C-alpha cells in the first residue's frame, strides 16, 4: 500500500509541477515582453483595435516612439515629414519615463520615406502588426494554465490529507514493532514490559531523562557508562541511536520545517 501511495504521489507531483513550470514560463515571457521601455517592450497589451486603420488597401497606421523632450516637435512636424500623411491622425496612447507612444496614419507607399524622416528627427517607428487574436490566445492560455494549476493543487492537497493518515499509521505500527522486537531481544522472555508514547516539552526533556534513569537504571546490566569504547548491547537497533536503560525510539513529527526557506 505504501509503495502504491509513493508511486501515485510522484505522478501527481510531477503533473502539478509540469503545469506550474509551464505557467511560470508564460508569465516570465509576459513579464519580459510587457515591461521595460516603450522603445523595446511588446505593445499588445497597450494598443487597441480602435487605434488602427485596419483592412485598408491604401492606408496604414504606424506606432512612433517619441522622446518626451521632442513631443512638441512631433506635433509640429509629423504632418510634413513626407507626403501623403493623413492630417490630424496622431494620437498619444501612453507615456513612460522616457518616451511617448503616438499613432499616425499614412498611405502605405510612403512608409519607407516616413521611417527615414523619423530617424532624422529622432523619432522611432516601432515594427508592429496589430494581432488581437495572438494576444488573446496567449492571455487565455495563461488563464487556462492557472485554472489547471489550482485544480491540480487542490486535488493534490486533498489526496495528501487522505493518504497521510494511512502512511502515518503505518509508520507508527513499524515503530511499535521495533519497540517490541528490541524489548524482547534486550530483556528476554517472558514479555514483561509496557510501551508508551510521551510528548514532553523541550524544556522538560532533560528532567524527564533523569526521572527515567532513576526509575529504570537497574535494567542497565551492561553499565555502559564504565566503558570508553563502544560495546555491543543486546538488540538489533541499539547501535543505531543513543543508548538508555530502557528501549527508546524517537518519533519525528516535524514533517514541515517552518525554518526552511
């Protein structure tokens, strides 16, 4: 049963981690493309369909990055940079710390001349083709991955809660068997001992040890404290941990170390 649970845990964890990594990849891509200067960043999340003349055989709308110190120059010059620019078509879309993003509509056959004149005036025409579907598809993909991640996470947590009890119960049974076997090997037959679980506070642990030493010290026939070198104590687990006159096993319940980052 524990092997089956372990294998299923690996499969569920792998499925969750795969979706999580894919989501992080898309989010990092968006963070990279949709941040930074207007001169270099992706503009899909800024511009809208109404900013463009779409479907025209002759007209084309361009996006131009203008240094903020040259905004007045842009308004004064853009209509005369070359022929066939549609008057009063510039629109300020957004500004960042260094640049302002404008639209301008012109006849397609003058695009190359317009780009050249912009460079001469320190205006930068962005190479951009409006594709509403591409942006929507990527945004929907992120939503889809986030929904799937949340679903897998909820299912994984629910599964862990259900199966943790079974694994914990099995581990306690193993501890109980170890206590029994060690006690028989150390003290012999007939069986005359009792197994108990104690959960002391951290401050009372040493005092509890002292009390147990006083109560059960007579069981230590080897008098291990007299020997400087390690000696063999009856039992199969004695060499694996600290030795006491009584059989002792530690139950580690700190499954999540809150100090780890």
